[in-house]
C-alpha cells in the first residue's frame, strides 16, 4: 500500500498575520450619520419586482 503524506506538515502552516493585529478601518464611534435616523424612509413592501409587474386578475 502507498503511504499518503500531506504536502506540508501541519505545524509548518502559519497564518498570514496574527489575529490580534487586525484592526477595523475606522472606530465605530467615528462613524457620523449623514442624516438623522428618523429621516430614513422605511419601505415595508418586500415583493420582488418580477412579481409586482404581473397584472392582477
């Protein structure tokens, strides 16, 4: 029987960069909304457009 060996030993695999070195692009507190939240219009019609274009009998 042939012996199957992994291409790389498992302990030779290293992450590209340590997990703790990853930082968000900008802090959450620095995000400034362009307009107040109550000025955003909420549309509650979730019907797909293809269904909406079919004439109702």
